[in-house]
């Protein structure tokens, strides 16, 4: 042996002398695996040809000029090997003579199968057109819209104007969480019109106008930023209302407007509250000031305002601990936070926004009353309106608390917090 031959054999995987290779073992295994019905058999020599199946002769299957010269044109094989040979030839002959054929698809047709059908010009224009605010509100307020507008259309469409109409209208509005005082206020002008024999269609338009007018009584725009110092927004609400998420979406909105935003993680009681706000800060690409869990919320706010001034930030959004409206000590703590803010930035906070879960309905009204007592509110943010039929609560907030709704949440996306538009909301809801 030459030097290196043994190593080459190992690397190439050369089998040892006398060991069966895969090529040698394959015919034996295939012969043992085939039986009459494809079942395993014990040995090829124990099989017999089926008596009812005529077997073609070698001369019929193999042309004479192509047959081997040995043994009259057939190779010398055992019974099992002959059976396999004949079966293979029979399958080949059946396929060639009448077997199923795969349909051939022209190349042009194949190309069409691999691509989506092209939209016509009109479809492309419709898909490219941005969805207007009324349409988006209508889609997001689907359940509330069905509870109110759908029922209004049915009741007024009947054309019958009597006391039963007003009873049904009142029931529909109460079920949509429009408060009783607000419902009576909206229906009073309609009752007066009905006494003058007004048509049902006229009452329908009058109701829509009443809803629009009620919502337009309070300006939903944010209060203007101060001439000097950061613009401070204090955000309050109960746990689970979507408060922290709302702050993150507000930060992203202000950042997109070109403002320099800083978040103050003053919710130091709930586990991982600061971590959750940090995720939103990273997503919105804004700064955040946070202390350890259990720290004094006032100290967090103080440091955040100091940092905002040092870094030239023009918006500071303060997160606060979620609290039940009945938790008096925590509600009183809001007063302390306000004093810290006012000391560092005189006249601040410039906005105090209450975040309300839209699915709470009339419960949201009681929350707003108690929060307003603890810290004067300038507006509300109503979230989760896309998943509830209680959109009537927006009317109640405006009519009974005189609290403008400044933003509404109509989805989970970062851009699904929309400035409240009274005209679009009234058109979508009523």
C-alpha cells in the first residue's frame, strides 16, 4: 500500500472488502418487498404466477432483433426475478398504450396561474383612495352604529309618528348607554315637532342635528402650548382603561408633528408599568424618565421636568398610577403631583386627560365625576370604541359633565388614536 491510501479510503467512505453495498442489497430487498398485492413475502422462490392472468411470451414483449441471444431471447433468471421483469414490462406497456396522461398547460396559461389578476383602472383608484374620517369612524363604531343608527332608520322608516315611536327611541338610546338626562334632552325637540304633525323623515334629520349640536358645544381641540417651558399633559385613569397605551400613541403623534417629547413614568406602584412605558417610548422614539418600582411619583415628575428643560423638550406626558375612583389616598396623591408640576412649570399641567374604557358605558360617567373632583379635568380620551355598542357614552360625557372628548381609540394600531371630530362622529353614529 502506498502512503496515504488508507486515509483516502476512510475519507471517501470506501466499504471493506466483502461487505454488501447498497446497490447489491437493493434488488434483493425489492424482490422481498413485492408480493401479489404489494405485501411482504417470505422468499421470491415461494411465489406462484396468478393462474387467471395471461402472461405474454417473450417474443410478444421483446422484439426478436433486440432479444438476447442466450436462452432463446430471455435472460436466465429465477422465478421471482422473472415475475418482477414481466410485471415491470406490463406496467410500461399499459402506460404506453392507454394510461392516464397529465394534461399539458401552455406556457402562457402557466404564467397567468402564477400571478394575481390585474385590477382594472377603476378598482385601482378605489383601493388607492384614502379612507375618509367619517367612513373610518363608521367602520370602527360598527356595533354602536348598529345599535343607534340602524334602529333609528327602522323606526323612522315606518313613517308612523306617535308616542310608541318615542318610547322605542328612548329604549334604543338607553341601551347604547346614552344617559337618561341626555336622552330626554335629545328627544324633547322631536316631541315638539311631532305635535305640529311633522313627517318621520323630518324627525330623523332633526335627531341627527341634535346629536351634532350637542357634540359641538365643547371644543375637542387640545389647549395651546405655553409660550415658554414644556407643554405638560397629565394623564389619569383606572387600571385597564388603556392609559399607558394612550400615552404611547400620543407620544408618537406629537413626535410625528415635529415636537420633542419626554415621558414621565410616574406609575411606580403597578409592577412593570415603567417597563411597559419604556417599550412605547422606544417605539415612538422619545425620551423617558423612570425610577425604581415603589419610588415617590412626585420625585419622578420633578426629575422629568428638570430633564425636559435641560434637554430642550417641548412636550412632557406624565403617566400616573391607575387607581379606582373610590381609592381616596391614591386620588389625593394626584393633588400632590399637580403641585409638583405647578412648582416646576407655573400654570401646568396644561391638559389633564382622563382615559376611559368605552366598553364601561355609564360606569365611565361615575369615574369621570370622581376624577374631576380629585384633579380638574380638561378632557377625555375614550378607548376601545371599536369593540362596543356603548358609543352613546360620548354623548353623555359631553352633555352631562360638559367634558370634551379630545381623542377616541378606534383600533390597536399606533395611529388608531384619532382627534375627536364631532361632525364625523355624529354622521357615523346618528
